[in-house]
């Protein structure tokens, strides 16, 4: 169960209530059409129609399968419009470790370079701490994510669910202060990510 009181206390500490007309909400299953359309608009403009359709399908499935333990969606809303969003999904290793995947991340084209992505990503760190998660990984642009203290990691140290087409984009963020244990098992990802073509 989401602990809203704890989370929003942390938001205040981080100054994440950054404007009275903008706020962070958890995505609900019934929002799958709105959320998938948002991601289509973001990624079709940045990567073309094909990429937009891939993200539309992926985020529709992610939203449709939201659950407390496996899939969490977050959105920044302004005037009843989504302007930023991320998903956090569980990676299940055989080893005793709690790791989530941060992907995808989207910011409305007209709101980019305004700190929207930074605010929702920082919120996700606090949310995961409140849920006693150990680590967070993402698969993206190292130049962007290293600003949030993600570090490059090899699949030998932390196996990915599938072979990576761009292994330099496999990045780790420590949520707790523990050392990463030795991990040999390949993780099980949530069903929407269970597709080699996404990796």
C-alpha cells in the first residue's frame, strides 16, 4: 500500500511541490488510454512514429497491469494534463535483493528543460526508500542519468533480463547504503518488458 503521508512529507523536504498548479500523482489502471497517448506524443516527436507506437503499446500494458508490488506509475499533472511520467517495475532475482527498473521516462515536449524530469525522478527515489527498496536500475542515456548518481554497471555484475543492444546504458542507482551482493541469476521482468526487442 502506498504510504502517502510519508511520501508527501518527503516531497515537502525536497521542495517537490514546485508550483501550486503542478502535482505528482500515482497513475491508476483506468488511465491507460491517457497515459499511453501521452507517451506516444512524447516519443513520436523525439524518435518518430515507430518509436511512438512502441512506447504507446508498452505504457498501455504497464498501466493496465499496475500493482503495488510489481508496477508503479507516476505522473506530474498541470491543469488536468499529464506533463511528465515515469514507471517503476520490479526485477526479480533469485538472490535476496529488492531491485526496480526505472523506465520509461517521458516529459511533454512543451515542458522539457524545465526540471520536470528531475523532479519526478527524485520523487521516485524517495518513494522507493519509503518502500525499503535496495537498488534502482535504468537503461538509458548515461549523460542524463549520471546527473542522478546512476553509475554504469556491467551485466556480469548485475545481469539484465535480456541481452542489451546498448550495454553502456545499463545503469545502477543505490537507494540504500548496502553493498551490491554477488548476483548470478538472470532477473524476471514484468510481462510488458518481456520482449527482447525492448532491450
